């Protein structure tokens, strides 16, 4: 039975590093798209803040790998905080207003990143800041439904909590003061609600009018998770978790990983294709050439795929073909091993049976997956090894093969007269076969590129591909500003 491993419930994962998100925040900051001040009053002016804000920083290291929480910190580069406190003067309580300079303080927000866990209350917004929209080529809101990522302040459920750090200058542990600080924070949030909310750090567009024949390749649903990397904090990542073919997005238990898909500081992210999306077109193509059904392939415990079937190549020759596909983990190559055992009956010139010849035909086809950065596609090329043949004569008890038939026996096992073998061998390096495979991968990459939109509207470029141990394929991504 043909079955595939998926990515913990999903078909694709696009992992974007913390380092990349912060670079995008710096881009937004340089474009003057982020708030630069926090000015608010509460309790009829008894409490107020007048602060200049620096460039915010996102941190995904807020817990272990089971956490879906992101932290956004806004530095207060220059700030004055006015608050009231009660003092006893002449035995009487008196309200006194106090001012503290709290330069170097910070305001942090903690946000739940799982839309699956918030599905009942999450509200889609068909809007996007104009400055970002102008950077997106051919962006048509009539074709897409926009899901806001990170701090969608329209939905209070996404804002789990906040932390106001003043380095001890303000007694933030006092209940009354804490409540008024929350009011000041809510006043700040009120100023950035609406279509121009700049703290939506990314966008995911779901195609509303995809062609049915392409639905298998196109993401049709999305949620998110966080990977917190304790050893390489800058590689900690936000994961776009994607399904295809209009499948239901898995619930809150799915999409958490025990490893980071971002494996290097030299890349901005990783685009991961599930085993099914990588293997399905290859297996279908091989099945067509072998004249078998794709479902005859079976996975092994080592994330390889194997098929073995009997065939009669002509009235005298029986064969058994074995084909094994092995992704070479850590490389951009897949090896396809062919082994054909055959047995052919031999007859003399009078038509009498005189024995048989058996042997094997073996070769390896190496598939190489190259990323075309300009076209955003994966291209597959094939190279066949030399064919190795073995054979053994088995004459019957009446005597040896006649010389002419012995020559014929040697000749029949050469691959270029062995019709089925010749077809498979030649078809594996034909341009039309490679074009079919490459079209499928190109569709995937272009679909993902058009839909995963970074905070500053930066364009995603794809780089190197390699196979992972679970049978998936990882394509490194970089950002083109």
C-alpha cells in the first residue's frame, strides 16, 4: 500500500527565522511605518506616559518547543512616566503626583501564534497596510483572503499578556498601579487598530480561485507554530503550517516539531515539502514507464520506496523487476536502483527445449534536484550508471547448447535488445519526462512564493535543496529586498 509521511499533520512548512523577522522589522522601521511614540493618559491625567519608541524586536525563545508563543519588545529610548501615590502628611493621606524618567525601559507583548487554537474567535481581516501592499507585485485582494499573522490587535485573544520593564524605577507590583499601566497599554493599542496596524509581521494569502487540476500543489489552509531554539536563538523560527487540496487544517496538537527546520545562520528560512509532494510525481512517472500502478510502491522503514513485480517479456522469457527509490539524506540527490532478474527458455533449431539461461540486469539512476533562483523552481535531472549484466547457462541433460543458440543467449541479455529494460533506461533521461516532473515542482515553488509574504513585503528567493531523514525535501530560502 502506498502511504506517505507528512509533516506532523501538514503538507508544507515554511519556517522563517527570528533573525529574518527582526531584519524585516528594521526595514519597516526605516520606512517610517512603525509607531515612534507612546503617549497616553489614564484616571483623568493622574497616570500618563510620554515615550519615544525604538525599533521593536521579536523573540521566539519564550519557552520550549511545545510553546506557540512569540514575544515582541518595544524599547522606550526616552520616556517620562507620571503616576500618583498616596503619602501621609500630618497624619492625613494625600495623593501626590510623581514623575520618573524611565529611559531604557521596555514594553513587551506575548502572543499566541496558533490560529487553530483560536479558530472560534479569530477574525479574518481583508486588509493590508498600503505601504506594504505597494511593494507586492500583482497583488489582487479580490483573489485572496488575508490571514494576519502575529500581533493582530483587532482580536484580544491573540494578546496573551504584556510586560512593562522599568529597571525598578516604577513599583509595578502595586495592584492599583498595575491596573493603570494596563489602561495606558490599551490606549496605545487603540491607536494602532484598524487597517494600518503595523505590527502584523507577516501575511499568508489563500487562493480563492485556484484551478482544480492544480489544487494538489497549492496551499489552501494555514496555521502557525513556533520553534524555540535554545542553542541558536537567532534561528528560532515561526512556522507557516500549510495544507493542500482544501483539507481541514489540523487542530491544536499538530504542527509542533522536535527539531528546527532552519539549520544555518546563512539562510533566512526553509521551505519544506512533505514526502508526498516530493515522491508522488516521481513514483507516478516511474509507474507509467514500468507499466504498473503507482500504488504498488510501498514505503520501507528507512523512508525508501520499493516495488517488485513479475513480468513476461516474451513467450520464452520471464522476468522480475525490482525498483527502489532512496533519498540520499543531506544531499540534493535521490538514487533509484533497478534490478531485473530474468529466466529465458532455450530451444534448438527444431524447436525442442534444450535448457535455459538466467541472469540479472542492474543499473542506478541518480536524480539531482537543483533550485533555479531566478524562476523559483526545482529542476530534476537524471543520470544513468553503466548497466551491469550477469548470466548463467543451464543446459538440459541431453547436452550443451548449440553454438548459434549460445551466441543468441549472450545477445539477449544486453540491455539494448531487452525491450522493456531499454524503454525504462532510455525514458529516465528523456527531456519530456524531466519536463513533467519539473513542472510540478515549479508550481509548488511559485505558489508558495506568491502566498508567503514577509512583514516588509520582501520577496522570497529559493536556494539549495536537500533531503531530510523523514523523506521530506528542504529548500533553503533567502530574502530579496
